[in-house]
């Protein structure tokens, strides 16, 4: 993975086109720390031109809570910027862009309140995560508001994806909606 420094932000390109790990610098002293978690100028310099229009905040009480894999169809397809403020998650993206060289491939990365990493997910990706700690809180920005009529998903355990979630999938905490998502073969490209 290629790494570069932009302002107070370390940008790491992931092996799936357009996906980035972002690591904002923390300035710590005896009082605690300060961190710029979002700077539009630095984001644009990193190639992220999305206008984020909504912030979402989720709390998952139980470790092994799996949320995903979600995306929205056009014209409401979303880019996302994800970070963890308490606990940790294994964050996963799947490239659903049929024109992409990495179509159907996934990439995963641990985000935690300790490592302070953020995950940039461009339009055209399905996104999901599993919590690794109790009382995990995730905050993420999206480039389009939630739209129930454009809300889509694919199965977290789709055989053609072969995602190792690092968890016994028979014991995950999952919504009924996420259980009913189609396999990758029944999915249309979101961009």
C-alpha cells in the first residue's frame, strides 16, 4: 500500500481502487489530545472531492455485531468516511463497480479508537463492519442522505466474496434485513 503525508493527514491507498485509509495526527499532552478529524482542504489534496451532507453515529453493544453489507443505488449512491470513537471494528468494503478491475474484490481494515484510522469508501462500494469490542461507537459521514427507496445490500456471507470476518458467523448479531440481502450475483452496480 502506498502512503503519503498531506498536512496533518497520512493517506494510505488500499488495493481496491479509490479506497483509502486516513490517519489524522493526534497532538497529545498532559491534558489529553487534539486532532483534526476532517479537513476539506487536505481531503481534496488526497483526491477526495465528495461533499459530505450527513453524519451518522451507531452504537453496537455486543461484540460480534455485524452491520452490512450496505450501499445505495443511483442517484443516491453514497461515498462514506468512517471512524471509530470507542471500541474497534473490522471494516469491510466490496467493489461493486462492474467497470472496475477490482470488481467483486473486498478489502478489510481494523478501525479503532486506539489506532485513530479512518476509512474512505468511494461511491460504488458495499460497506459493512463487525464489532470487536463491547459498546463500540462508529461515526461516519455520507455524501448523500439516507434514501429508503435506494437502500440496497448484499449478503455478508456471500460465498463468491470469501470474506473472513474473524468471527463465528453462526454467532453474529445481525438484523433481519441484513440476513435477507441477496448474494453478489443478484446485485446491480451502484454507479
